[in-house]
């Protein structure tokens, strides 16, 4: 329960402010300065009151420049008041003077509120879907003046002030208006514009001044290690991506080719001096590279503002601000637009599961557990030493849902990959018995988080058709990618963590032992269509001592490269959308570090160049053959040809979809060539070899079938006898007559 604040009498019988109010304003302890400062009525007269530190005299003027009163200094700290020669309330400007000179300022307390009763209603209800247009700092025109409107949620605070370089970081000068029904504090500060650093000075419910807080809705932030928010103009980019957006609005993404290049923007490449590339520099380099390599989408590790580089962005303090590491927010808009004009989508990693406990961030924002659960059994994450959002609080849910909508609307992103969903779904995630609180039904499911995820997905898909959501969810939670109205969480896709784990485990085995682990590659097809899957070989597999994908492959160097190429062929032929972390497309040798760029010089060496060419050609085939993507999420598009040849470690299947010929995928995961090997095929005739990962141009041995095999009817079936190259995947397509 919030403590009631006493509102002092507006004026005494002589029109002067009570001494107690003057003292409170000067001390910065008054909780309702709008009852004292600005234009106040006393009898039939209007008085002006202001707090202008360092001033010795102040004269009041209208915004049109008409002098309306000389004010008297009531307190040497800078409290002035005086009778006005105007008949109705209106905004005022002051001409302040002291021995050092003079200056002009416009009185923020002479302006009315910006937010209205409908904002209060929808905010209180938790149904406001445009909070990013109302909260935060907005450069606006208001009642004849230009300035910045600030609004922040801090329902338990005794006082909230905007502080910045425009008021010497003095919390006494710009105390905000308390909209008590919602817990929102607001203030219009005239005469300032974009580019001004600011924070909120908050007095908690116990009267203690908190560390200065960054704005939860900041649209721009200072470059770390500085932590202030920065006032910014709304994105002014002139978008030219309507063709791209129209395509995806009308597409079924489950039936489109989606091949994702996962990128850490801070280490993909660096400037010659070791600095981060700007968004414009990234656009000039990254977008053409992605097009050349054949990926359909770029997925960025979190780019929202974060203080600590080694967190890779997953511990964000500014969910609404593109990181200052890469330049202004408009630069990110230009990047997305440039990618879209080139036909490349942009997906963002999004982190609504938890937030860091940096004192300038959300933790104990108004002196209470506001954004986080108060009970550490629900509000503290033991794995990451972070705070967990309170998904049972409608204002917190609204903050997060609005953020998802914000990136889709303001920056035209094509999708959000939601991080750490499993940690949100289970109350006992990474907790021992006694360290978690069961739900109202006695279970371990976090019903509040489930409700939040469903609401987020409904709002994103409802307001932004064409934008997809992808869950990083590592458990067997049912219906992650099923619609909410069918009892699902409502995501468009789910990461297939089982595929990643099983395949990497299999390929780490020496080829001679793989026959004993055959089911690690076949088992995945028993659930491959239970969700709409993305197959991820992500950053998580190449950090913290895990090495690189090349390093995980068994055998000597030749076998490692051959196996990696064959693995990629297997994966690109497997049902599901594709994701590959940067550097793995050319077989990066060193484990990834956010502190350095990728080892691009490796592309000068044939084995590495060969892996890159393999990925490029696989992407081309995947995009150009409907059979390889049109039924990625439907069992009708997959049929085993060879499932049980564990002795030879051979796998074969056929992919099919309307609008294209079937494609057969055959993998041999031993270094032994298999000559005269019989493979069943669905149709008789000549089948053209459209890729062979053992081709000499990729760095392989060059074994193959001369580009063609012929399938004949024999007995009850149709099959072709062929050579299976060592450690390879080949794909065959029925040749035109």
C-alpha cells in the first residue's frame, strides 16, 4: 500500500506559499511540487512560483515574450514567487540573473499533463499496447513549447525526479508529477531536445535515495561504461522494405526456406583499430556476405543495451535501446532496411526471462521488488545471478509485451528468438527441493510465465503478421509452437535442441564406433514433426571450452573437414529450418570469443574455403528446391529410404513437397567408400547428383557417380546402385526427361 502524501495548501491568505512547502521544495523532499510550483491561484489573482538555483532575481514572461511579473526571492537557495498580471493560467518563461550573468528557462510546472485518462485506464488494466509511445523520453511540442516529456513507472516511490546535464543532476529541480492511479510519474521539460543524458533520481518508500536509475523505456543509451539514458528523436528512417514485408505477411513461414546466420555484432568483424563496426559498416560488409553465402536471415545475439561485453547481450539493462556500441538507433533501422531491400530477414535474440542486478537497472527500481519477484525462490536466477521478471504482475507483462511489439513496429524486425524459455516455464528450474514454490495447483509449471508467453505471441502475431517468434526451449513441454487457441504457447518455431545434442554426440565418435550409436541419428525423426523446428548449431556449442564444430568432429584433420561437410549436408537435407553460428560456415578453428573478430584469413586455405563453398551450395539448394523446405514441418515431406544400416553407418531418405521434384539424401558416415551400394528410390529413371560433399572443389577426395545414377525397377521395388563416397552426404534429384 502506498503511503498517502499530504498536499499542502496552494497559498496562504496573502497568496504566498506556506513556509513548509518552500522548505520542502528547496530540500527536494516535496512529493507533489505541482501543488506549489508553476502558476497558482490565490483568490482572484495568479501567482508564479519557481525554484531556480543560483538565481538572484527572476522575471516572468509569457511564451510570446510579454513580461507579466517580477518575482521575489523567498529562499536564498533559489525559491521565487510573485503576483502575475495575467488573468488565466498559461506556460511561463523566466529571465534569471545573478552576478555572473543571465539566462532564460521555461517553467515545467506551468504546463499541464501530457498523459490522459485513457492512458491511465489502459495502463492500469495492463492492456496498453503502445506504452513505448507514452513512457520513456519523447521529444514533443506541448502547449506551445518544444521539449521532452518523461514518464516512468515507480508506484512505491515517495519522489521521482529527472536529472541530467540540463539541471546539474540536481533532483530538486525537476520533480515529476505523480499519477497516483497508475504509479506513473511524468514531467514535460521544455527547452531541451535530443542527445541529452538523463536518469531518474528516486526516493524509495522508506525515504532513502536510491542509486540513479536508467530509464526502462530509454530508446538510446550512453556507451558503456557510462550508463545514462539519452533523449532521442523517434526513428526518422524512410523505409523502403515494403516488398520484403509484404512477402512475409502473406507467406506461411513453415513452408518457406529459412536458413539463419547467427551473428554476434560485436565480434563478427572489427575495425582496423579493433573498434566495433557501426551499423552502416556492418551493412556494407555483413549483408553482402550473407547474400553470397546464401542465408535467408541474420539472427543477432541481443543488441539491446547491456553494460557487460562478456554477457554477449543476454544481461540487458535497456530493452528498448539498440546498443550504443554500434552507433545511433537510426543506424540499426538503416541496417534492417538494407537487409530487407536485399531480401534478407533480421531476427533478434530477445531476453524476457531475467535481467541483471546492476544498480542503475531495473532491480529494486523504486525501492521495492517492482519488476522482479520479491521472493528469491521465484525472483532470483541461481545460474546467472540475475533477477527474474514477475510474470504475475500485469505492469511487468505489459512492459515486456510492449517491447516485443516495439521491435516489430519501430525497427521492422522479422522475428524474435526468445531466450531461455525453459527457465521461464518451470518453477524448479536449476533449483533443489525446498528452493522453489509450487504453483497454485501444486505443480512445477510457472503458470504466470505460460500466460505471459501466450499473450506475447498472440499480440505479436495479431498485430504484426509476417513476424515470427522462435523459442529456445530445451525440454519436452508440449505444443510450444502450437497456437494459443489450441492450448499451445503460440510460438512460430522451437529450437530442436535434441537434434543438436544427438548429432554432435554422434559425430564426436570415431567412425568405427558409430554403428553402435546409429539410433542417435534416427531417433530424432520420431519427434521431428511434433513441433515446428529450427535446427540450431548455435553460439552455445562453441564457447566455454566446447571448442568449435570442426574440433568436435572425430578423426584426423582430413576426417574432421570431411565429416563437418557431410554433417552440414545431412542437416540441410533434414526436416527443419537451419541455423548456423558465425565462423562455423568456414570451419573456424579457434573457439569463439566476444573479444576478437573471427579468423577470416582461414578462407585463404582450401579446406576452410571448401567448407564455406559447401554451406553456400547447400543454402542454394535448400532455397531453390521446394522438396528441401516446403514440408520442413510436416511428416508428409519425409520418407526413409535406408534407416537401419548401422553396420555401414549409412542413412538415406527422400524429401518431397508440392511444386518440385523429390530429393534423395544419402549419407555415409565412415571413411570407407561404399561401391555398388543399392539405394531404394521413389521413381525409376536418371537421378542427377546435385551435391556431393566429397567433391574435390570442396576439399574432398572427388569420389562420386559421374554426376548421375539410374534407378531401375527390380522385383517389387525401385533402386539404384551407386558409389557412396567416404564421410559424405550426396543429394539426388530426378533428372528431366
